[in-house]
C-alpha cells in the first residue's frame, strides 16, 4: 500500500516511463487520473453518446498499453492523451460522414431503381394496351386515344363523330370493359367518360 502511495506522488511523465517498462500499477494511476476527463471530452465530441464515450476511453488506454513506446519522454502526458483523443474523434467523424454518404447513396440508388422499374412497368403496360387497342379496330382505337390520350371531352368527341354524348359514353364504356377483360390481371382502371 505504501508503494502505491509513492506512485501517486510521481509525475505523469515518470509514470509513463514506468508504463513503458511494463509497470501496470503506474498505468492504473494514469488511468485513474485522466479517464474521467477524457471521457467527458469524448462525450461532448461524440454526439453526447455515453456508451460511445466509454468505448473510446477504453480504446485510447488500450492503445497506450499496446504501444507505450509512442510516448516521448519529456513531453507532457495530458496534451499527448488529448491529441490521441482528438485524432480518434476525427476518425469517428470521417467514419460517420462515410456512413451517412453511403446510406444516402443506397437510398438514392433504391429510388432510381424504383423509378426505372416503374417506368418499365408503365411501358410494358402501355405496349400491351396498344396491342389490345389495335385488335379492337381503328374506329375504337381512335375514339379511345382521342378521349384518354388527347383528353378530349365527350362533348368534343360527339361533335367530331356527329353523334350524341350518350352514344360516345356508351362506346367508351364498352371499349374500357373490353380492355379490362382482355388485360385481366393488370387491373387497369380507366376514368369514367364525361
């Protein structure tokens, strides 16, 4: 116990020299002196995450145990510890920035893929629609396209075909019904004619 007290009287630099010689008691004193301050630094710097701050404190001191020779004798210990901590924070920021950018890129790729798939689905559906329309004959195809592609009203269509709006609505109803029956599972829902 008396020996332990003698350790407490030693300077940081003396303790680090002992750590470099493999002295675990000297390491414990350094840990006790500075772990709390370094944890507070990590906590403030690393998004107020207590668990992350604790992990980083352990990582920092593990580095000191693994590579005590990196400490240069005569250099003040505390600034050296905070320089290591600062570099660890910079690495954490770079890692987080990379993760954020990576996740954003994945999300962007998903959205692009979804848009491409949707466009392909629409093109396939339109292609099938045009194939079915051709089978209905030119008159029905023309009426359908004028109404739904060119968006002419039933009144305008009645004027073109020189017939009543009721007749136009009836023809459009049967064209839509035929298309829905033929196209089956695609379940295209067309708006009702006006």
